[in-house]
C-alpha cells in the first residue's frame, strides 16, 4: 500500500488560497496542545505520588506495636520499615515522572522553534504570492481595457477613412497610435507580472512541499514521542507495583516467622512471677484457739425455726418465771 504524505493532499486550485496549509498548521497546533496536556497530566500525577509518598512516610513513623515483643514485634517493625521504603519508592517515582515530563516539554519547545522558522518563511511567501497575484490581475484588467481602447480607436479611424476632414483624420490616427502604444505597454507590464507571479508560484510550491515534509516529519516524531512517553510512564507505574509487592513480600515473610506459641512462651519467660498459687485463707476460731482442718468448713444449715405460742400475759407471773429460766445446762449464747 502506498504511503500517504502531506505534500500530496494539501493543495488548492486557487493560487491565493492557503486552506491546505492552514489545515496542516491546525493539526500541528492540536498536536502541540496534546503534548502540553500529557505534560501537565504527568506533572499532576507526579504531585499526587509525592503527596502520597510524604503521607505514607509520616504514617510509617507512627507508633505501631511499640509494646509488643518477640516475633510479632519483629514483624510489625518490618511492616513499618517496608512502609517507609514504599513511600521512598513513590517519591522516586514522582521524580522520574517529572523527568519524563521535562523531556516532553523540551521536545515540544524544540518542535515549536523549528516550526516557527518554517511558518515565518511560508507566511512571507503567502503574502508575496498574494500581493503579486493581485498586481498581476490588476495589470490584466488594465491591459484588457487598453486593448479595448485601441480597438475602439482603430474602428474610429476605419469609419472615417473616406472623410475629407484631414485634420480630424490626423487626430483620430494620433489617438489610435497612442492607444496602440498604451495597449502594448499594458501588455508588456501584464506579461511581466505574469512572469513574476509564475516565478513566485514555483518558489512557493517548492517551499510548500518542503514545509509539508517537515511538518509531516514533526508529526511522526510527535506521535512516536508521545507514544513512548506514555509507554514509559506505564512501565514506571508497573515497576512501582512490582517494587511495592517485593517490599510487602518481605513483610509477609516476616509474618511467616511470627510464632504465636513462641511469643506466648517469650512473654511467660520474661515476665513470670511464680509457679505456685497462694495458700487458701484459713478460718481461725477466736475461742477455741484451734486451727480447723485445711479443708473448707462444711456449710452449716441455719437452725430450724420453732414457732412460739402466744405471747404471755404480763400479769401472769408463772409464765414470766418460765421465760426467765433456762433449764438446759449446756445452753450457750454462742452458736457454733
């Protein structure tokens, strides 16, 4: 399949028209704008990565498992350390992104400067071409008018050939001669302008082809550069994922070494206070002075409730005597 090129498809039938050229320039300006947008995007992404890295670095400095010990403490310390390393890797990623954005900015500026020279040259040619074309068209109009004036003068001479007025005939002949000379001068000037505009046209065509080739080359370079820039950007992001995963893998390996039973034993060995419980609290009878057996005293049931009869009549002395006398020699107010 034949390759398509700018120089074959951006001409105009009107010599003064610059539609094709302007279409290319518009395309290049759109491409320049795309470069700037990608550049700004990468700078913004770099700022996001930098902020994330700083926040993550601050987070890695926070207390996390300060009072823990042994294998779990080692795992938590590794967790914080690798979080710090992840933050540093994101900081490096932000710097790499800024460097890529800087390269894109420099590339955009180089293309801008190179295109500026070509555009200035083409703009000068367009003005020159348009000016001389207008001048040529004006000289053509003048030439055509002078030719019509000459023809009219010749016709007047022919119409008055048989007149006897010699003076009038001389005047018409002189006028016809002057019209002929004026027409010839107009013809010469018109022909000269056509030659000049033809030369300018040839020069413009050559420069137009050169401009098309240069602009097409810039477009190819721009598309390739943008494609490679975005590709590199994605590689950086992928590498960051790989780096983060490798750092997190170190934490996972540390967690694999975290032994629950070992941490329990470590705590016991480090903080143990004794291997025997305290002796039971014994009951000492104040009156007997005897220590009861080293077993818990049996649960004593409350004495049975004996319902009394009706209250005695205070006037009955015999009943009062009964209540005031205790017949049981073993009775004691102390209950065991």
